[in-house]
């Protein structure tokens, strides 16, 4: 889903007619996009989406469960991870999707192009934890993502300073909105982003995997 390197136009990104998202998105909707390997899904992930939905006034949040993340070790079986996320997510306004596997998109920028081509009148917002903003400049097409959609960054433990001093935060410093205006983020023209400070949840996929190995 993420990778460093130059942006390339993928064939899949130009074929919105092939998209099978499994959900109907109406024009004017405010829809959050939350991508990750979720290996495994935990309370920290759930908190990010709950806060984003509430603070941004989103109609839907789509969990994009990626087949793999080039910046991390290969995750577990996709079908099992999708099933686990669906079990964990109980809010009917949150949709769990294996969109990237079905469309063949490997990177977030390509997935975003597909969705915007398919739903040109939906207001998408990219959601990420602060730990991801710290390394966002390593994602393929990260600056284009910032220019395509508003971005909401949710506080995560030990990541706030790294996130707010990151190359992405510095480059788009003038596009940052105060948290008091978060509810208008979805309809703001990009680049626009907000950092939402929240009660911290220390759950970590890495720690959970380590505990599973030890047990």
C-alpha cells in the first residue's frame, strides 16, 4: 500500500468501471479512508476511526485492509485479517474492504485515484495515526495524496513530536487547520490537514504479534 519512489500511473487507477467496492456512496457524503495491514487489528485502530468519525462528522469510514505494506514485514493472510477487522468493527457506518486486492492497486495513491474517479462527488478524507505522518514522506505519491484530499492525523503514543516535525508536516505547515475547525475538514479544498490530540491508546500491532510468539 505504501512505498517510496516516483509516482507512476497504474492501469488500475484508470479503470474505475472495474471497481467493486460493495457499498453505495452518495454524492455529498463525507467518507474517511483508513488504510493499513491491521496485523492484527487492535483497540488503537478502533479509537482512531471512532475519533475521526465523530470529530470530522463523517458519514462513513472505509477500512482499506491492504494485502501488504512495502515498508513493513509481510502481513498474515488477507482473508483472515479482513475477517478479524469485520469482527472488531461494530459500527454500521464503518465498512471493511479488501478493495486493493480486488482492484490490483498496490499503493495508497493509486487506490485514492480509483475511488475519486468512481465517486467524484464524494468528500473523501484520508485518516492516519500520528505514527504514519512521521514516515508519510516515504510513501509513494505522498505529496499528491495531500493535494488530492484533506488529511486527518490522530494522536498516537510517542509520535506527536515526530509527526509534527516530519517532512510532510513541515512542507504543508500552512495547510494545517486548528482542531476547532476539524468538522469542516472534509469539505475544505486540499491541501488541508488537521492534527487531533486525543486520549492515547497504547495498543500496538507489533506488541500483540510479539506476545503471540512468546505465548
